[in-house]
């Protein structure tokens, strides 16, 4: 079954659940057309490679990761690859369909990877819609162990010292020994009747996993035993139907100092005390995207692709940009003095962090961008819906980084 982008799915559900309104009573908000910009930054795709058939219109949050001098990337159809970060040559490739077809009897459906990639402790972790969690050797790609989880894995695994955890679509947060894959404990969450497709990864700090839930809460699960240290609602669902009561926290809580920041769908953006869960401030924003931060600013893309900068000390809005509304923007990422987001037509947009004005743009994948851009060493790593892995660079002075300059930097 084809799975639409999250905001389109939500809009469809909303129309189906609204009663007493004819089709003429509700006007759909049009997709914002791209307008000419006064460019001062000129991003350039310096390298790209096809790593599979892509994800098409299916929901996915697969994104590359960079560690151990390699770029790790996975394709929905089951291929995981590692490229040398300096030479960009292929180091190894692993086809999960060949590796696991007999064990999991998935010959007719395929492996359908959707969770990852996470690299830590000299391992690479990926998971899939079949509930497969696998650990690979980062140097060779050899499968070290695998486990079967009850439910789909749709968000990246979280590694904390000797434990790796995953959040499944059935409301199960499970921990496994990082060396052998032995299950250590399970924390079960209650699921509402209707939720967005997707889950958030956990953040780890000071012996606890900070996890968003589908009913609008943040829970802290103790690493050593899987028990809950505290749980706090960030939004109390209201409304006359299941759609208006959706309050999913489908993002990774962002920990900055003694506070964490998190947003919910149909709900709020909040600042909370890390130790107690006490809400410091709360502002009305609806989002299922990851937050980004730099200095005293938080950056948020809401469920209608509005982009906002918020003062993390008090929640006051510093600026907003609605020129890219309904373009199914990715989560934002910070690179130097700029903010970058991708859209459904495959453009990467560069915004000035001070005022939110779009100052640069480049087309990366005409099939669209979907995962949060990854910024490492002034390079932007992106994964497109066609299966393209791309590296984009930009110079703060507005000049274009040439291939020769990039090679020299490396």
C-alpha cells in the first residue's frame, strides 16, 4: 500500500473525519510556488551517487551518517553501503535481502529498511518495516547480530554505552545488548486509536533515554532497568474526533544543557527541566519534525512547512518564514550562519539564521528530499527519494566551492 507524506496523510484523515461540511466548505491551501530570490549563497552539489531504487512516495526517515572516516547509507530495498569519506570510493556493500531472506521469509516483500543509519561502538545499526534490527561491522559490513522486534522500525536506533534501543510502531521501546543483540528490557507505551505514521528516536543523557510518545508525552526510561523515571504531558489532546486529538511526539527530544525541547503534532513546543520534567515554557506550534539549534535560537519546521526561529530561553518567536508553505519541508539543519531545509521537489533551500530570508537554493534530486540534512565539516549530506546520495557545499562569503577546492580541503 502506498504511504503518503505525513502532512498529506494528516490532511486526508482530517477531511475524512470532518462531518457536516461539504467539499465546497473547505479550501485546500495551495503549495507555495518558488519565487526569485536575491541569492548571496550559491550551494553546489559536488558529488552524488545512486545507492538503490530510493523510497518513492513511501514514508521514510532514512538518512546517511558519517563516522569512522566513512559515509554510511541505506536503501529501502535492503542495501547498506559504506563510502570512504575522503576518496568517496565504495568500501563495502551489504544486501539484506540476500542475508536475511531465509531467516525472515521475506522473499515476496523485501526487507524494507526504514530505520537508520546509526553508527557507534564500531558498529552500524539499521532496522526495517519487518521489525528487523541488525548490527554490522563498520569496517567490513559483516552482520554481527540481528534481532526481531514486534512492530515496524521507522526511526533510527539510539546507542548509549553498552545498549542500543529502538522505538517500534506498536508502542514498544526495546533495549538490546550492543555486543550480542540479547534483549535486555521492554518499555510498553499506550497507543491512541489514531496516530501519525512514524516514531521518534530517543535521546540519551545521564543514564536515561528521553522518548516522545504517541499520546503527547515525554518519558524518561532508565537505561539499567527499563523503568520510567518520570513522564510529562506536553499537550492534552482535545477535540470532537480522533484526528483533532492526535498529539504524536514524532521527534527526538533535543537536550541543551539542563533543559530539553520537544514539539508535538497538533500541540505545543515546550522547554522542560531535564531532571524533573517540569515545563519551563510552552508555545503553540504543531510539528513532527526534528528541531535544530544554534546559540540561543531553536529552529522549527511546522506541519505546514512554516519555518520559525524561537528564543530557547523564553519561547518568544524571533522570526518566521512562510514562503515555502505546503512544500513538505524536511527537518532543518544548521550550517554556520545558515539554516538548510529540503523540499518535495528536491530543492535545498538556504536561509539566513538571523532573519529567515532565503539566500540560496539548489536542486539536488528532482524526486524530492525527505530526511533531515546532515552537516559534517561544512558539508551537507542528503538522501533523495530517487535513491541519490549527495554532498552539497556552500561558502559563507557567497562564492561557490569548486570540486578542486573541496578535494584540497579533504
